C-alpha cells in the first residue's frame, strides 16, 4: 500500500509546463480519458432504454416499457451512489490516480459485456460494471485536474474549462455515433463502439499517466491493516445479502429502482445524522448543514425531472417526434446530443454573467429555486406540442431542451461548490457525498416517474410533474431568507 506521506510538489515545474494549449501537459491526458469515458457513457445510455423495450424483431429485449424506464433510472442512480465507494477507495486504499485507471478499466469491461453477452445477463453485468466504474471516475477525475496546478496558478479556471469541454464533446459525439451504428448494424454494435471508445481513452491515458504529479498516487488516509479484513468481510456480506434478496424475489427488475432510492435515502439520512450530531461540528457549521437539508430535497426534485431525458424524453422522441431529415430517419439517440450543444454554447455566458454581477448575483437558494421552476416550465411546454405519432417538429423539442439547459446551468454548476462551502471542516468529503446522493435520488426517481408516462395520454403527466416542480421551486424562493440565515454568511 502506498505511503501516506505525500511527495513535495514541484510547483516550479508545474507553473512552467504549458505544453497543452498553455496548460500542463497531463491535462491532455485527463481531458482525453474523460472525453472518451463520457463518449462511451452517453453513447450507451442513448440506446439503452430502447434496447430494453424494443421487440426482439427490432433487435431489443421486448421488456415492458415501464419496467425498462425503472431499470434505466436505477442504473443512473447507482452511478452517483457509487461515487461514495470511488471516493473511499481513492482516500483509503488505492489513491486517486490508481482509482481512476482501475475505474476506467471497469467501465470498458461493462461496455464489452453489453456488446458480447446476449440478453438480460449482458444488461445486468454491463450496467453494474459501468455504474461502479463511472462512479470511480467521477470521484477522482476532478481532483486529479486540480492537482496539476500550484496554489495561486491563474490558469486553473481555464484548465477546468478545457476539461469541462472534453466532457461535453464526449457527451455530444457519443450518442451520434452509437445511435447511427445501432440503426445501421444493431444494438450490440452500438454498445461495442462505446467499448472501443473507452479502450481508446484508456490507451492514451496509460501512455501519459506517469506525467501526473507524484502525490496523485498517494493514499491520503490509508486503511490500517487490522481493518482490511473487517472491511473485506463487510463487502462480502453486502454481496451475500444482495444475492439473497435477488434469489428470494424480494429484489426484482420491477422494483429495483425502489431499492436504489431506499438505499440512497437511508444513506443520506445517516450522513446528515452523523454530521449534525458530531461533537467536532460547531454551532455555525451545524447551522450551515441544516441549511443544506431543503436544498438537498429541491436538488433531488430538479434531477428527477432533468434526468428524464434518458427515460421519458427518449420514449417521447421514439413515439412522438418527427425524426425525418430530408427523407432519412434520424436515430432516437441523437436527441441526447442536443443538450451538450446548448451547454457548450451557453456555459461561458452564464459564467461571465455571474462574474460580472459579482456580489449582486442571486444567492444559491434563489438559483436553486429558479432552476427548479424553469425545469417545471420546460415540462409544461410539452403540452403545447402537436398530438399524434411522429407529429412533433424536431425544432420544438430542441426548444424545450434549451429550457432544460437553462435550468441546468442555474442549478447544477453551483451545487457541488455549495456543498464544499457549507461543509464542516471535518466533513468535507461527506458533504460532497451528500450532494451526489441527492443527484442519485433524483436520477432514480426519474426512472420511477417514467413508469407512469403513456404517450397515448401524456397531458396529465406533463401537467402534474411540471406544476409540482414549479411549486417546489417557488416554496424554496419564499424560504430564501430563513435558509440564508442558516447558511451563516455563505452566499
């Protein structure tokens, strides 16, 4: 196991390294692995739902549509839930660099399983591996980018902007290519392309991983050897319990999303309880943790709508969207590439706006409230689209997804930052984990809610979901002042 003593950083070398667009050379390596990981992740997710519910004659598994959306929601929630495991492995066992590399390997194996293993077995093995691996990548990639810069290096924000661009390029291109290959050759070829993309990312990362700062290979808080057996036994116990629940029929594909939601909610309650009752947390820190409770709930509501891009919006695009492009039918998954285009186009503008406003910009609770209200409005806009199969113009759906993007940019970029600002000194990692748990809960609920969507009678669905989000966001806006008092000076 790696020693906890970190090597002394060579700050001079880092400042002078401008080999990648004026940034440190290792950024190109991290940029590449994240681009290909997002290519494979969104490429696979763009065709996963339709693979589950398309009939066997169309190359799918013929699953009930409601069950399929529940599985996709449970899978998405598990990705964010597994970031906790990834962070723990990085801090206690492997170090962030090895965790990233190992997680990327697991992601690739998951895509290989989807491509090569037929039927439900391939879905089960593939989704579990991809969820675990993606959680590890999410938990470590950002911290590795931060490790490339010395304290006070003014290139840091620009470097993260480049890294964020890599994420969105992968999210843009992945569904385009996997969807096209799925249409032309079949689902397993699409999954195979995702595996090839992840392999490409791993190959370029393996070549340049030695250039990363030495401290990225250090285990910050190594697990004492006497505890290794205890934790290994606990992990084995979890696997045994999960197997028993599945074999006895208590956990099935029909209620998997309920189980993921329940585990996520219990973990969140446990985290809040541990932090709020800790003797190492002072009164100001405790007040700030309490302020995060309503924001946790609203964030989960937001993501339960936003993540329906991969459930309800996919079905909507398959059933209701006019996908004819000059006599050629556009693949369903291409709709998933619209949002990344808007993010790339608008993210810089939002960042510039908040910078220009400075202390006059809306507080975080206001941004959360406005983002959730805007998300509700986006769902109400579905009520204005034409009725009937294949009747909705692509431009109309693109306009609705533009509203999705505006809502995302109001709430998503500030959420993770807020969790670090409100975190007590002794619980910074746990507060970040709480943020990811809220995303996990919302993503799981996106699948659960999608089970109630019926393309033949969708008006009531969009109306109720949209109004609930608007009410929740509005209540947060009304409660802004007391929440800000609890935030104790955090804006």
